[in-house]
C-alpha cells in the first residue's frame, strides 16, 4: 500500500497552527508531510493507527516543540568586509549618522563590496547563511544596496540568486539601489535616482534578478520625493515594494509606503500614529529590527502598542549587515524583540513566522502549520514555545526541515 505520508512526527508541541478550528498551540500532537507539503495535523488522541501505519517514517519528538521554519524577511546577507572599527567608534560615543557623514557607514561597505569578487561574496554569504539555517531559518530575503552601480548591484543579486539555487533554503531578492548616494554622484542626486529608476532597475529586472524593490528614506539617504520616483518605477514593472522607514527620524516614509501598497515598512522607531493608521489601511507589515536598535544604542522604540491597537502585523528580522546589525541568530532577535520592544513570546514567534511570511508576500505557502502549506519546519529542544524567546544563545534547533527534507541536524556531540 502506498504511504499516505512521507514523514510523521508524533508527541510534539505544535505552535503557530492556522488550521481552521484548531488552537494556535497544540500539545501532544502529530504533524505529517507528503511531497514537501503538510499533509496532517492532529492531536495524538485523535491520531489513529491507520495514519501511523501509512507513514514511511515516524519520528517521536517526545514533547519537543515544532514550529514553522523561521523566516528572515529583512537581510543584507551579501556584503564585502566588515565594519568592526565603526563598532569601536560607536562605543566611544560616535553616532551612526556622524560615522556616515565621515565616509564610514554604508559607503565603507560599498567600497569593500565593489572590491570583492562574486566568489568571495558568495563564500562569505554562504557561511553566514549556514549559521542562520542552524538557528531554524528556512526562508530569507537578501537585499542588494552595497554596489550602487549597475554592475555591482547585479553582482550582489547574482550571488543571492546562486545561493537560492544551490542552498536548501528559499531566497527572495530585493533591489536596494536607493540605499545611499554613491560618491561619484555626490553632486548629482537626481542623476543617481534616474540611474536607479531608468537603467538599473529595468535591466536587473529583465535579467530575472529582482523579486521586490526597497529604498532607504532618511535624512542621510533619500527624500520622500526621491523614494516615490523609485516606487513608481517599481510599480511600473509590477514589482512589490518595501521601505526602510522612520529609523532615525520621522519622515513620512511609512505613509508613502502604505500609499503604494508596500509589503512592509521596516525599522519604524519614529513611526507616528498617522503612519500606523496608513499601514493598517494598506495591510503593510511592520518589520521591527531589534539588532540594529541594540547595536546603535537607540532609545526611541517603535510604537508597539499603537501597532497592536490598529492590528498591524508585526514581523521581526535580523537585518544582518556589517554595520548596524551584525546578527547571526534569528532566534536571538525574538529574545531582543521581547526584551527591547516589549513583545510577548507569542508575538515574537509570529513575527519570525507567519508575519514575516506576510512581509514577503508568501503567507499563502509558508509561515504557519496548515495542511497544504510547505513542510518548512523547525524542531526545537525546548518544551514550550515561549522558551524560544527566553534562552540567550545556545543551539536550540535540533532539526530544520525544508519541504519535508532535513537540511540541518544538530550534532549529537552537543549532548555532554
């Protein structure tokens, strides 16, 4: 008889269930997959012997937690070099903005990324990606934005595409040409925006390298008018948009993002109630980035209560980058989301699963436990979901499953 399920996990605690009529967290439960998709969710009490006998492989989790695989919906994973020296400067009291105006910040990484070969960028990014996978990540967004020329932006995006083609995780690419003004356009802002909108974006899109478009709306980056030109170019190509907004000041970027139906607005420390209302009306996800908040020693926190009051979905992400967020752990962002921003452990887990999927426009296929969705799963060496936002560090992912296949197994020698 043909197996009804490829793999069946029993005696699990399941969390972030969106199956109709079921609780969001279910103890003493079972979940199965077939052909890469979730094929069964059940309490152990309701699981019959037929289902168990019709599974090719049965794995007893002995009470461990099983969640959707984590989704990192905002990352700058591909970059050259590092900015450890800037970290030292910040410890001495220099602000992010001061460092940027002195030629550091993003432009420091642009210089190092331009100098790196594709092979060097890929090797470094692949090592960072492996660490994220071992922490439960099964999907990740990767932005460009450290090239700021057509050739160098293409180089970054090609690396991201190759990572997606050759690694066991799902990778989406975001064109972030409007990340910073390159030195060769220091006296020609309009010329650079024209380059982004009318040369870079159309050519990169034609090469199949772009899944979405982002920009940095800030007083050290680009104005509302400049960002809107980028958004118009993106929507003209039917590409979804995202925005770095309200990180260092209130600019109105969130309202502009909402006006164009953005998938997400990200950072949001200076988000106003007007911006929150606009995001709620447009369905734009609020992506909070506690790694950057922590590393930059910010004090202005995102308005979490307002986001809750207006039912704006809250996502979390690593924002992994060499300057403001050298983060190599997705789960640690759940801890920081609770500690720094006051999220509950449940909100933090939703922020790196179903709400992160919404921020990528992929919530129909990933981000929660539901029959018919991808069997992208993380099995954790914890007894209850809240522990994922409790333990500071440590290798808590026991297994990571992508489309029903194990892509990471914690080494047994970690058990002393």
